[in-house]
């Protein structure tokens, strides 16, 4: 019996790209194209996707991080860190010896992050690193915390990314994921569906000239696991004390886990 056949099967396996099924090996390139096209207007994109609520949700994430405000060292890895928004908020609200690495697979997004970091003079505390969440280019047990905001649903192999998060964290390290999720309030779910599929792509096209990235993004939210199912996958990666908090009725959620 040939044990190598699963690898050839994997090459032809289809995975979801929004509501489309595409070959696994093509998905990351398609996701990259989406974010190449919106990199310079990423914050506008998040405003459209969340009606501006992402700013409050990100503050909730930073609050749950509990980064020290004194001189204690603390190292954050912010994966799919995009334009550096989480890392900049974290640095602004934590002590002088806290550091962050913004890791993203997309060089256009990292370019925007570098410019933002430079403008506020935080190059000594925040650095950037190009890398894939599924195979992080970092050493084992390096970071006190790992954050990923609005990024994990764009990862092809979510379970591999969760295992990599666990590997990168020190014992006692904190995993936090902020992601669009599934509305759990009656009536709000219908309104949000209408806003997502009828309003967001059209406004996105008016504002940025291209509605297709927004169509993919709203579809990818619907394909993402429900809150409790995602929590089980975090536990399967090795994390303990896993919990989640719904935000704005479940439009988004923060999942938390610890490496103990």
C-alpha cells in the first residue's frame, strides 16, 4: 500500500473561498489578491463591514489582553496584523517595555503598517514580519500573547494556524481572536444579512471602485464556524480555559484561550 497517496489527494481537494469552492492550493493566492486590492483602504473596509463598530471591538480585545502598564516586559505576536491597528493600540495602552511583532502574509498590508508605525515613532517597540499563520517564522514559546483580529477566517487551514499559535506562546500565554461571527439575536440576524449582502458590496464599490472584495468578505463570514464550534477547535489545538464573548449580538466575537 502506498502511504503517499493522501498528499496527491490534498492537492486536488476543494476548499471554500466565500461561497465558491476552489482548489486548496489556489485559495491563498485568491485571498492575497483581495487584500492587495484593499490594503490602502483597509480601515475604510472595516468601517463598512462593521458600521464603525470594529473600533470598539478592538478596544475590547486590547482590554482583555491585560498588557502590563508598568516596566514589565511583555511580547505580543499579532498575526494577520494587517495595517498594524491592533499593535498600535496595544503599544499606546501598555508600558514602555511591551513589544509587538505584526505578522502578515501580505506585503502590501505590511507596507501600510510600517508607515503607520514610523509616523508615531514606535519602530523600537513594534516590528513587522512577513509570514503565513499556518507556518509562523518564529521560535517556540516566545510570546506572552497572540492576537488575530479579522484574519483567521481568511486562513486556509485554520487548525494548523491554531496549533502554530499554541507553539509560539510561552507557558501561561494568552490567545485572543476577534472575528466576525454569527448573530444570535432574533431580527438583528435578518437586518445584518441584508446589510451584508445588499449594502456592503454596493457601498464598497462606490467608495473603492470594486465591490468584489467585499462580496468575498461577507461570504467568508457565513462560512466561518459558529462560536461554540470554533471554541472546540481552539481546545483541540491544546488551549485551556477556552471561552468566547459575543459582541453586538454576535456580529463579532472574541475567543480566548490559555497555554497552561
